[in-house]
């Protein structure tokens, strides 16, 4: 029952996170303005409301958190925020297919292996470690295939490819790799913070607040570079285009942005619940499940919106093979828990 519950929350987390950007297809507002508003809702408002609902004494708890358990998630959040900015830039040049699989793939592998290597909480059996490594290999091969499929699809839809475009694409891939590393650090900092908060168990009204507390510092850290970038970009856009500066945000736009923010942050809350259920093995088992289902869900929406409609049979086979490998990786990770 424990494994099933953890699996449920991990899958739900992936579904929410993999779907949070879907409402953008139903908005007419300028994208820069949209993401700037999203930054406040997704990184600050919804997280604060969630923390206060879980534990009204949340702000008093912050005063008792060990210094390093604040600093490390905060720095990881800053790096993750920069990574998210890099990802937003890369999306324009290499598309969501390539960018997403590289980012999530590296984040999954790193977020799984870093806690396993650097923050071991208990003696783990050889069988468990071996299966986790095998699952990560499956995951990386699946990510590689998905990346090749997406790259092939992008190439097939382009009519002209210049040297400049190739260099821009290479740069976009490099900054996407950085985004993936930042996601891995985000996951690793969460694992570290959880172990550091163990001494606060008797100080809280709800033990679950400790499971989501690391996200407070991660999201505050991530908000800083993210909002600075989009605020600067928004100001630049308004100077260049008078029409944008007078564009009004409708109630529908605002509600969709709030819905995006809820899915974006509450996905981490669901992951935290899965991690809490699994204890020390949460970051090792729940994190890759979370990341994997983000990929699966985002590909589902991509298929639904016709992103693969004109792709060749070869590209289709690659993406299907990638999804199968990701599912095998998930099954392997769940099986690994039986050997812990």
C-alpha cells in the first residue's frame, strides 16, 4: 500500500507539472507579460498560501530552520531559476521536444543519483543500487531517443538550415543541459534539506510541512532570476511595441495563469507527499517517477496539439521507443524498492 500511494502521488505530480503550460495555448496575452505574471503566482503567491494552509504557524517555523538548510536550497533555487530562464530561451530555438527531454532527463538522472551517492540515509542492498542504476540507464537512453526523435522532427519541418541557425541550436542545447543540471541540483538540495529538518519534528503542528518546507527556499531563490529576466524583457518589449504596453489582461487570462501556477507548485507538493511516504528513499524513487511522468504528460499534450502530425515514421518509432523505455525505467525503480 505504501508503494502504491507513493506511486499515485508521484504520477499525479508528473501529470500536473507536465500539463501546467497547456493553458498558454488558450491565451491571447503577450507571452512575456504572461510569464511575468506567472512568476508571482507560481513562485510566491500559491506557495505561500499552500504553506499557510498546511500549517498556520509556518512563519514561526522558519526561525528554527538550521542555517545551511536555508542556504543550500536557496542557492539551488537561484541556480534553478537561472536554468528556467535558459530553458525559456532554448525553447524558441530548438523547440519543446528537444529542450524538454534534455532538461528533464538530466534532472531525473542527477536528482536520483546525487542523493543516492552523497546523502545516503541507510544501508542499501546491492540489488537495490544495481536496479536504480539500470533504471537510470534506461531513462537516459529513452531521453536520448526522445531527443533524437524531436530533433529529427524539427529538421524535417525546416526548409532552410544555415550555419548561424546550427550554431544557435548548439548554444540552445548547451544552455538546456545547464537547465537540466540545475534541476538535478534542485532535487538534490531537497534531499539534503529533508535530512536537516529531522530535528524539527516535535516543533510542527503537521509533519507534512517539513516535507514541503524545502520548496519554500527553492522557489524563493528561483523567483529572483526568473522575475528579473522577464521584468527586463517586458520593459524592453513595451518600449519597442506600443501595442504591447496597452494590451489588457482579461479575467480569463488571469484565471488561466492562476491555474498554471497551481499545477506548477502543487506538483511539487504531491512529490513531497510521495517522498514523505517513502522516507529516505523518497528522492531516489519518487523523483525519477515525478520527472518521467512530466515527460510522458508533456508528450501526450504534444501529440494532442499535433506536434508530431507531420513527423516521419522513423521519428515516430523513436519517440514511441523512448516512451516505452521511460515506462520500463519506472517499473524498474518501483521494483528496486523491494530490495532496499
